[in-house]
C-alpha cells in the first residue's frame, strides 16, 4: 500500500502541484516540497510544476478579462472593491504591481482579470507576470524547504521531549503528593465540642 501511494505521488505529484497552482498556490507548493523531502518528488520538479501551473492560470484569467472586459467585472459586486484597489495600485506603481501581484493576498486572482480588461499588452503581461511568478515560486519553495526541515527536526526530537515531559509530570505529581501529605500532618484535627 505504501509503495503504491509513493508511486502515485511520484507519478502524478507534479501534475497535482501544477493544477493546485493554477487555482490556489502556496499550499500546493508546500505539499509538493514536503513530498520532495520524503523523496517522492524533487524540489526542482515541484518548482517547475508550480511555475507552469501559475503561468497558465494567470494567463488564462488575463485573457478571459481581456475578452470579457469591464462589463464582466461590473457584474461581480464582490470584486468591485478589489478591482478598485488593483486599479489604484496600478496607477500608483504600474509595472511592479504586475510583477508582484502574486504576493498580494486577496488580489492575486482579480489582478490578471483586471489587467486583461484594461487592455494591457498580452506580451507585457506574460513577461512581467512571468518574472513575478519566478520570484513568488522561488520564495514559497524556499520557505517550504526551511519549514519542512524545521518540522522534520522537531519530529525527530519529539520522542526526547515526550520522555522529558513524562519525567516532569511524574516529578510534579510526586511533589504535589508530598505537599498534600505534609499539609495533612500539619493541620490540627478538628475539635469536637
């Protein structure tokens, strides 16, 4: 069973990372990195799959925005505030927003759509968003590697911590029992009157 699971993750893990990044992002990369550190995938393969999925997703939403335009944005009341915020950021910062929108939680899925609806050149979007994707995937992958390493080190020490915790609990129980017994001896018996 474990070998079958190992094989499935090894066989379809990169596709799962790419699909996850097409729709979501960080979670897919982090799960991929954890699988890589268990020798089911490679970190490089996880990063490559994340780049492919992210670029495909961003460009699809960009082109949908380009084709459907402003009326599609106006029909989505939940996107109005986010759309306005993206437009303000674009007016103020321009290209850096196109590069860094993946780091803007809550705006990353609206931004390609808005950029498409604003008539940004597809090549300009592809290059700037692609550069942002490389930075974003590199950042999340690096965080994932360090996080996974810390988790593995913590798990390696859990047995030691459990043993120390058992000794501390037993010592506290013994001290508590001793205090209870000592207090019982010092308290005078109630008078009968």
